[in-house]
């Protein structure tokens, strides 16, 4: 270099920030993680979408009997005819993000950028330049957040009836600041009692943010309080999923309490089976997301000469030099237990296993 100056020392910000490197952070997608932890994973309901093919998925169910359908005298008359109801499980949502990386750009990086590495969990096994993989990992947060937003919004629109109130409106639950009382009609116990009264089974899955998240964060520092309550043990009664977007989508300090199996994530992978591999100027495959474990469709399209293209979002035209366009995409949707799974005369009419609460933190007697 001129004047005898030493070449600049270049380090990646990742090596300085380590786990707090901003580029590959993923904002906690609580609603998506709730769905991924459901007992139906791997997804039985998604069997209509296998090997790149798709069929209509219908789910059948029968409705249980109710007290009013019984009789108290002997008779050969019948009360009900068992019949199935059906609902469909379509996949209508799509998300993608596309990256452009010119070959000439990679030529200007250090040699490790062009080293060949394996795409995580790819099927069929796919290799690409290290710089391409690094760019994909930097791009995943956007699609994950889009999925989480759409899925949480759909969950909120499908909260069922809570027998405690007879509707699906949010109940206010107060986690009292007063540690000398045991309120049997409020607090965490009220949520668990509602879950039982709605005849739900399993560990309640809770998604939200705000005060409930702060209560959950407090528990490792607590012991039994003056009323004899062991609140860390209370937290173990739930699966908690913090999702900062819930304050906007549900409301401030609101939570959704969900019975396992109420909501199901539907996925339709396209680049699998006979639809995977190299076709024309593109390679089609799937990859496993190291952040959530989701599988994504991946398309690598190579431009072997300068090409003028139009941006589908902005409408602007630009020239792509020799290089790659990497497209990460997913078809997905939410399946909800039908509200009609109980007879209209049933005490659980309208219940589907998803309940809504607003958390407060006020004094009872202090």
C-alpha cells in the first residue's frame, strides 16, 4: 500500500458481539413456537401435502350427546342418529424473501466467502457458497416474523367461548401484589380452574407478553410467599411463550391460554419429491431453519449473463449481473378446532380450547 501503511485489519462483527450479534438475531416468535411444540408434530394433519402434491384435507368429527337427549323411561324410540360433521383445512398463506448476490461481489471478499458448504438439513443435499448461506441466515428473521404475525392474528380471531363467562371476551385476572392472601377466585388459580371447567386436558400453552412475562421472569428468584403459595411451582403448570407482537395483536398485557391440540400449523412444502432438484436455470430444495426447526422451500436461480428484471414489489427495473438470486419461501396456515365440535345444547357449546385473559397487578388489601 502507498506510504507503507499496513493493510486494514478486517473482523466480522459476529466475532466481537458473539451471541448478541444483531444480524442473525430472531425476535422470539411465541405463537409459532407454541404451534411447533404441539403434540401433533410431526404434523399428522399435513398428510394431504406430501412429496410436493396436494389434496383437499377434510377433518371429520362427531358431537357428544347432552343431558337433554336422554330419557328416564324405557322405550324403543331413538334420540339421536350418529352422523359426522366435516371441516376443511386449506393452506392460503404464503411468505417469501429473495436475495441477490452477484458473483463479482463475492470475488471481492476474502476466499472463505466462496468456500463450499452444505445447506442445513437440505433435501436433496445441496451445497452453496459460504457467503450465500450466511446471507440466508441473515434473511430468515423477516419470514419468521411474518408467519408469527399472521398465525397469532388468526389465533386471536379464533378464541372460543369460556364457560366461566359464556363468551370469548378477555377476562381480567389479577396477580395480586399482596402476598398475605390466598384469593381462590382470581390469579393463576383462576386460569387453571377455568381450564378444568372447560374440560381441557394437558398442560396449558400460554402466549402473550407484558405483565405475565414479567411474572414468569420473576419466578426463579422467588420462594414460598407469606400466604403459603409457591409461585415458581405455579409457573411449572404452564408452557409459556413470550411474543412481543401480542401487545399489538391481542392488546396490552393480554394472554391466550390454549389447550394442546386446539391449533395446528399446516405446511405445504413444494420443493420435495419429484419437484426437487435442478430444473432449467434453478435448483429447488428444502432447508431446515436452525432457529425454529421449520423446513423452508429454497430456490437458487443463476443468471449467467446480465439480465434486466422488474422488482415485483417496487416496480423498479434493475440489471442483474452474473450471480445468484436466492428465494426462501413457505406455504402455511392455521387449523382451528371447530367451535361446532360441541352440540348447541352442550354446556361447552362454542368451546374450542383457546381462552383470552388480561393480566393486572394490583393490590387486594395493601
